[in-house]
C-alpha cells in the first residue's frame, strides 16, 4: 500500500481473501487506526471474519508476523526507504514474483514441541515443507483447489523466478538510492536465463548478490550533529592547559561546573576529555615539528658554512 489507510486495508483484505487457496477466517492486527476502525469492523462482521488485536505495548503478540517480516520481507527488500506511488509499484513487482517462489519452492520448519528441563530447552521440529505441500496435505482444502495449485506448480520455473526476483531487487535498490522509480529495464539489460544459471556457481565469490543488501559508499562524517558545549569557554580552557600542562580533564570540568553550574554537568565530561586529548595531541605534534624543523635549519646552516669555507678558504 502507498500509505496506511482504512480504505486501502479493506481493499487489500478482499484481494488477499480471493487469492488464498483456503477461506479467510480471522484477522489479527495491531492497534493501528488503519486496521482498528468501523469500516474494517463492519466488513469482518458482515463476512464472518473474526477480528482480534494485540494487547497495547505487548509487541510479542505479533511474534509470528514479526518473524516472517525479518526472515522474508527484510531479506528481500532490505531496509531502504521507499516513498511514492512509483516505489509502491516497484515493490509490488518484487512481491508478485517472490510470493510464487516462496510459496511453491521454499520449504520451512515448523515447531512441533518445546520442552524445558531446568535451564535447557529442547525443541522438536516437523519435517521441512513448502507452503504448497502443507496446503496439499490438508484435509480441509477442496480437491479442485489442489488440482489448480498442482497445475500452477508444474507451469513454474524456479530458476526463472529467481532471476526475475534479482532483477526486481535491482529496481528496488535503485529506487531506494535515488528516491524515484528506475527507468524501464531494456531488453538488452536483462540477463539471459542461461547466463544467469552459469553465474550462480561463482556468485558467492562476489559476496552479497542481492542489490538491496549491498552497503552504500561510506561518507566521512565531518560535521557536528550537536551544539558544541565548550564553544564559548574553550579559550579559557586553553589558558588553563597552557599554565597547568599536567591538569586532568576531570579537574577542568570541575572548574567549569563551579564557574557555570547551569551550563555544565557530568554529561559533558566525556566530551571535554576528548577535546583535551585532541588538543594535547596537536600540541605534541606541533612541538615535534618545531624541533625537527629547528634541527633541519641547524644542519642546513652548518652545511652552508662548510660550503662557504671550502669556496673562500680559511
């Protein structure tokens, strides 16, 4: 959805209900006003759908949803910011392909039992199955629906779906980086299926192949993000350091607190310690440079005198 709205939620609930191979019996949501409103309540009441919500400030009530959001959505989309209708269409194109790959070809574990023996927890899992296999094994699904799903499964190519997912992720990554939807991909830019298959064997050499998970170029942070608390008193602090080179930053901070208790507290101590450390480092560097420069000047003067004596004689 381009943004959270009760009208959009109602429209997408109807679309999801038609796409599911089994009847939609319940909706469990958080306390967002896009879900908890009269329109959704009246719709669920009219269609016989049970509407439940999580408890306020109990985020673990949505643990299964959050788990899928991390293991599927974020792995596909990444954490970039997508805005606008164009970004919505770009993201929808990725979901359109990925839902087929995940539901028809990607198996997952389901927890069967969990027992605790003191501090040790033992978990037992069922055999990994794809969502399609779980639906086909269910006795509550009509045989006509199962036949339709088997026909759809035989028509799908997992390699082609994976290639289309990679291309859609490239679009999402460009949209996230630029803030606008990418231009239509030309046919020449699309990777042929045979070349994509050949590249899978060596893709791990290049690191992360998902464009949505590649790190952006690091930009050096050279600006201040907070106001400098020692901007006005730093000349005074420098005078104290010049007159008392061995004084500690903690002693300097105590003087500042005594001088202006309304401006300074223990929160700025670590900042002052960094400033003092940087100042002393710069002063030491200047001193070394001055000494080396003086030594070079002395050497250059002595060499000039020797050259002068050689050319003029004693």
